[in-house]
């Protein structure tokens, strides 16, 4: 922590603090929910989503897995839910398909199902959050007379593996012209203002708070490629970094030395060896660099894997072009056990598109297809500024209904799964439990949840579902009155290996569909700050569990203090005043974030080959099919779409 007290940090300041109480929007002091809701009235008109004030994207404070979204699932996990739930109320509703999970996978599944079953097919999508999109969430901020957009989770259309034909076709059908992306980005936004990637050394880890140029950004921030690195960067870095002379010499050596640290082995043998040791171990035991340099690079791979270099293999580090392998004579090409995220191809790299609200735009385009009245407009560009009408999502006259604030608690065939004609789905909504029936059900929700809601599945499949850990992620968006401090310090993004948030930046300057990215340093802006909580030293899955627990137990007050403190320490020299300059904070907390991707350090099957847990986990069962990006153990939007396609294929094949 820095030297500023709560008042100086601005913790007493009036910023936008609209929050959610059990999924119901409240402004401080004034409830906007009809009283009938609290009295337990069941009529649709009195439900919170019907209120014109119901607009989750504009809510700030603790978002992501917000209060009201997870308690039911946790009580299922703890075995207490049915002790208090009572007998569910039969809604009498019957569908062709019920989908559990309103993320990109669930929404895509609905889209694909309609292609087969026709536009009149009756579909219900249930999601436990107050907004649709799953991880692909939209954050809005009001700044003066304009709206600022940001992403609460999924950042962009991008995937280390090329998009499949199916996923590409869906993106095209939604009207997104991926190759046109460059026309929406202000390419010289950073360079014309001399904004550079920086490293923030913090005094707790490195002995002094200091912002220094980053001579080798290594893909930590999405805007690195637009920022460029000056020819003087290394000189500047070595002169200013608060590292010992030995650490500086080692840092230089790490990038320059062309040494084979595994002499006598073939490229294949070296890769096999590197797949079994961490990059941290490679740096320490083979390159023998100073511990401060290891600390400097500890959080480099966080945005990929949610863990640091202690839990990422040296082979993956080599593939990510981290330093130290220049003299190793490793053949290009993928080695056994390499993680998907490190298998970049040019085709994949070129397929990139970022909307100002990230892939929430994809979710919104899908919703527009499924429930046209809910989102006005007719192009991929105009969806950016379109205001969703949440009251239209769950109308009885619509063939597709999206029911938010609804956690599926039991999915069961009516009779023997082998011959049953229907599935009954029970869900909890604002303290009550209801049932609906359907000819089919697709579970497009997180795999770790499935064993608690569907106890019919075979034991081996249950185990495989349980094995699907999730990677915890915190994306905090901070609205600032202006970004003059960034300009004064020539900082476009910051890598901060010892700080609460390991990286942050000004975001991609994209203008599309009437939305204009901020132009002048005096303009308001949203800064995105990322944290991947983990516990170095443990196996990857245990690190994720520890991080998930940490994130779940951290209050918004602590998040706010950490956010203000870090910005003050990093940007203070540029005149930044957290009390004056911060206008709103939205902390998108995802304890169940990325899908877990297999890792050669811990997952033997990944090195040896054979059936993977996700292949076992996603097997169809009777009238139930299983989607979600977890079903491919690959944390990308295209996988959510691919798995939806497969699941729909399974329930519609004759
Ligand atoms: C912070 C973050 C950033 C990311 N950035 C990118 C990126 O830039 N590009 C990219 O391609 N991918 C990115 N990803 C990964 C990508 O977001 C996911 O792979 C994809 O969106 C997953 O979609 P999904 O529908 O499979 O799952 P989800 O989006 O997780 O949706 C599943 C939904 O099911 C709900 N659910 C769970 N249990 C129940 C229940 N019992 N009842 C009702 N609903 C339930 C969940 O709450 C959730 O809303 C990111 C992920 C995170 C977390």
C-alpha cells in the first residue's frame, strides 16, 4: 500500500455506486423495483426486468459474478438448497429446447437449433446473471453528455487457433466483417502522442515505486503493437529500472546470449524436457539469472493462463517468444504438450475484431436475432450504441425467451433417460423455484456446475465435469475524468508485476457505429485494470482454487482501495489525483473465469495423448447435450460457438 490515506485516495468521494441487491437494480437510497416484486407477486409485469430502469450494463460497483447470481449454485454445491426450496411451482411452460446458460455458447446453440427446427421452435434460455452474454458483458459509463463503453469480460474476436468454418460463418452471418477492423481503429492514437508500454516497479517487490519504459512488452497488453518500442528503450530501461547491477546484467544477457542450455539433445528431446519444467525453473536453473529478473517476469503469462511463469512450461514460454531460447536451436512447429494458447498461426492472428464493449456485441447481435424486439437496429455497427430493452427478453408470445436471474437447479429426464420424451428443468428465481418441460436440454453452463444440477450422468462423466477448473479473473474498469497523467508520463499501458493489478491500459481506440473513442487527454476515458489471482508454487488447478477463493472473499471496498492506491502510485508523478479524477469503478469479478486449458506440467494425458477430460465431460446423455467453451477446454469465443454447434447436432440428429 502507498502513503495516501482513505481521504486522499478519494474513498469518501461520491462516485457512481449503483449496485445490485439480489439481482435487483437499486440506486443508493431509492429502490427502483416495483413493490409487488418484494411482496412476492408473480405477475410478469411486476418482475424487475420489466422496469424501464432495469439496465444492467450501466451498473457499477461489484459486477461479473454479482451478488444474487451465485448463492443458489453455492447452496446446491453445499447440499443445502433443497432443504429450503420447497416444492417447485409448475409454470406449465413447455419448450422444444431449454438451454441452461445465456453466454455465447447458449445463445449460439439457440441460433443453431432454430436453423434445424425452424424459427417457430420454442426455446427458453435460463441464466443466473442479471444480464445475458455470460463472460461477454458490456459496461457503460456516463461521462458528461456521452456514454463510454467498455468490456466486462471477453475482449475481442481473437483466438490462437484459427476460427472454425462454423464459427466464422456465424460471425459473418451476424454481419461482422472481421477484415474491416483496421478501418475502425485510430492506428496512430498512441504513437502520435508518444504513449508507450511501461513497467511499474513497486516498492514492496523491487524496493522503489518507479514507472519505467518497457523495452520488451511481450504481448502483455493488447495495445502493445500500436505503441511500438523506441530504439532507446533498452538504454532507458537499464538506466532507470530499480534493479541491482547484477540483475540488469542478467536481464541483458537473457535477451542477448545465444547459448544452448541443453547441449547434446535433439530439438525434439529438448522440447520434451522443456515441456516438463516451468519457465521460472528454466530461468533460475539453466539460464541462472538473478531472482529479481525472475520476479520481473513472474506475471508475464497471466493474461493467457491466469498463472505465472512458475506454472507455465518452458516449452510454452519458448512458443510465446519469451527470452532465453535464442541459442537453443529449437525447430519451429508445435511440440507434444504445448498449450493451445501458444500455437499461434498467422491466419489466427489476422482474424481479430474488437468492439468497444468487447464480444458483448456478439452476444447482443445473437440476442437481436433471437428476440428482435429486444435490441433495435440491423447492422453489426449500429448494435454498438443500441440500448437493449430487457423487458422484451421473456415474452410469452416470442418463440425464444431469455429468462435472467434464473439458476437451473435440477435437470432430469421424465422417466428412463434412454426412452424419455421430455426433460424437466427446475430453476430458482428470486427465492422461488419453478419447473418447465422441454423435448431437449442443452447445458451451456460451466461444467463444474453440471454435477450439482444433473445427477443422472454416469460417474466417469461426473468426474470429468468436476475436473474442469475455472481460471479466476478480475477486470476492473475505471472511468476517469481525463487522462492527462497518462499523457504527461507517456504511458499507454503498464505492466506491473508486483502490484495488485498486473496490467492496465487505455484500451484500443476504436470508433464504430456512432461511438467515438476518446480523442484528447482532457476527455473522459475508461482504463481497464486486470488481475489474475493465483498462488505461485502450487499446481495450476490449486492456484486457480486459491485465486477463486481470494476473489470471492474480497469486498468491493478493498477492491476500490487497491484500485485507487495503485493508480495514485503509478500516475502521481503525472499529476493524477484519485480523489478528483476517478468518476466510477466497475469491478468485473469472475471467480469462474476462463475455461481451464491443459498444461504439460500437470496434465499427463496432455503430454501422453489419449482421451481428454473434456471429451468425456461433453458426451450427450439421453435428451441432454453439453456445450460451453469448457467442453473444448479452450477459453475462447470460437470454442463456445463450436461446442454449441456440436451439442445442437447431437440433439437434432435423427
Ligand atoms: C475475463 C475474460 C476475458 C476473456 N477474453 C476473451 C477474449 O478476448 N476473446 C475470446 O475469444 N475469449 C475470451 N474469453 C473466453 C470467452 O469469454 C469464453 O470462452 C466464452 O465467452 C465462453 O462462453 P460460454 O457461453 O461457453 O460460457 P459463459 O460465458 O461462461 O456462459 C455460461 C453462462 O452459464 C451461466 N450458468 C452457470 N450455471 C448456471 C445455472 N445453473 N443456471 C443458469 N445459468 C448458469 C453462467 O453464469 C454464464 O452466464 C474471456 C473470458 C474471461 C472470463
